[in-house]
């Protein structure tokens, strides 16, 4: 029985995080200049990079529409809400978007590099794994935030 190829290093294990990704997240977290940031794995650079930034006026629908229908992504979303005591609050959600229609290789790559990337983003309040839009519906965020 041969196991050729199993000894090759796994490309996803050494996935780095670009400084731009960390800095953009800090801008969302501290300065509130972004509503959301979508990140993608750049296999050539072997790191997670910023793909799209949503301005503070963009809606949750804009964010969901910006995610690719057939490919995986990581995203952070700054969710604003009002508590039952009428206080304005904000929680940062980390979303691992892995649609069921995406390639198996992409799912594996994103799954194996998620924990390392997630650890680089200090200040995430909640994490959601989603394979279709219903799993990250706005109501899901509301329920988790309250």
C-alpha cells in the first residue's frame, strides 16, 4: 500500500497573515472606519489578504452581497445594535464563509488556516461558520449579540 504524497508539506499550514489584514482589522475595531472587511487566502503569497472593505454606511445586505457565491472567505462585521436598556452597542463578528458549492480544496485550505488567522484578530466577540446565507442571517447576529 502506497501513501505517496502524504509526506509533502501541507501548503495551508504555513499560511501567514498580511500586515495590511491586521491593520485593516484594527481600523474596523478601534476607529470604526469600516463596517466590514472580507479576507481571502492568496495561495501565491501564502497569506491571508484584504479583498474588500465596506464603508461605515454600508448595510448588512451589502456585506452579504459582497461575499462570493461559490468560494470561501473570512470576514469580520461590526454589528451595531441597541440594548433593551436603550444603550448603543457594537460587537465584532468573525464569519468563516464556506458555501457548500465551493471547491473541496478551497474548503480544506480555509478550514486549516482559520484558527491561525482568527488568533491574529484580537477583539472578536462572536464567530459564525456559514455554508449558506441563512446561517448568517441578520437575525442570527442579533440573537448572538443580545
